[in-house]
């Protein structure tokens, strides 16, 4: 079974509270999301493997760690996932970016894939799938399905806010994919929105309704 990592950091909690506030502007919302994504990135990348290299400092020569690989890919689920890319790329500037487009059927509430574009050799990279909200889990499961069908295996999922229902669904479908969230909220309501949540992340990022 995959591990759910709830990142209980004071700065993340503080910024997330401001994002939950319905009076927070789209500009502030975007900035806070970028900042939280960068903070979360420290934990998501904590197990990056390293190797030792020889470096000459101004004092002497020694052996010091560097990343063993720089083959990382950030995959936002469109459109809201785009709001998390800049923060992660600030932390991992060498990471490539792929895109998966999903929309939710208003009747079935199930996601439909309409776009898939990945960098070359994505199957050999470590992939971080990002989407602010993990509600029903449908979009996340389908996005990970799409990646696995194309040969990807080293995948982790990063969300801002999650509902227990979404976490359970992802873990059942993809027990090999760890999930990183800033907060695990109470539940989904009858409209499949996270409670207490923060509303529609895409609308709040881009100022749409």
C-alpha cells in the first residue's frame, strides 16, 4: 500500500489557511499556491538518490554529494495543476514538464482525458504528478493510468488538499504511488467538492467561474 504523507509544516498550514479564505484574490491565491508547492517539493524530493564527486574547495579537495540523476518530470493535470509547476521548477529547475488534460463529466463526475504530451524519455524519469485538489480521485487515477500505459513506473502524486475518498481511491488503484498532501480534509459533499476545502482551485487560480 502506498504511503500518505501529510506535510504538517507551520508555513504550509499558514499559507493554506489564507488560500481557503474566500476573500483571497486570484493573484494572492496563485502566489500562495506557488510558495506551498515549493515547500512541499522539499519533502517530495527527500529521497532523491545522490552520488559522491570530487570537488576542490578554496581550502582543499574532498568528496561531496550531488544528485545521481537529473531526470525528473513534473506532470500537472490541466488546468489547475499548472499553478503548482512554477514552485516546483524553482526548486528543481532541471525538471522537464509534461501535461495531461482532464475534464470532469458533469453527469458521471468521471474524468475524460483530452490531452497528453510528455518529454522524451519520460518513462525513465521520476515523475511528480501535481493537482491542487484530490477530491474523488478520478482524475489522479486516470492520469497515473495514462502514464503507466506508456511505460512510466516511478511516480508520486502531490496535492494541496485531499479528501479521504480520493486518497482511498488512488491507493486502491495505484498502491505503488505515494501521495503527498498539505492537508487531509473531512469529506466530499454531494457535489463532489472537498469540505471544508477551498472551492474550485482552477477558477480561483485563473479568475474564472
